[in-house]
C-alpha cells in the first residue's frame, strides 16, 4: 500500500492542489484570494498532465534515441496553458484593480451589496 502511494505521489499532490484551489475559489470572499485560488487550481492541472505524460525508461523523441519515446505533446500543451494562465491572471488582477477603484473594497459580498443598492 505504501509503495503504491509512493509511486502515485505526484497524482496525490496534484489532486491536493486541485482541492485547495477549489476551496479557495468557493470559501474566500476576497477577490484577490479567488485569483490566487484559480492559479493554485491551474497548477494542479499542470502537474496532473505532466505526471500523466511520464513514461518510465523512455527517451526523448529523437531518431538516434532508443525506444520507447516520450510524447512531447503534453509538454507543449502545458507550456501553452502556462502562458494562457499568466495572461488570465494579468487580466483578472487588472479587473480587480478596477473593481477596487470603483467600489473601494475587494470583498465580494460588499461589492454585491453596493451594486444592488445602485
């Protein structure tokens, strides 16, 4: 049982990151903490895909390397996802700054209350 858990440790960590990120998105009322939770969730997804692409004893996909080969596709997709995640974070934080300038708070409930009063 311990050997199985040690072999699958990266999966456990990725699901832990997914859970922590989801909890931060749901439980926090601060908008900045929600953005941080979104980033933690994304990191869990990245780790899961990279872990799933790992092949024991595989080599890079070069003609001179022995088989089996590692597929470069998951790594390329994750690199693209990291760039998209950084862009999404920048846009989200820009919106957070604009919301703070407009409402003077980052608390989701206070923003909702102020927007209903107007």
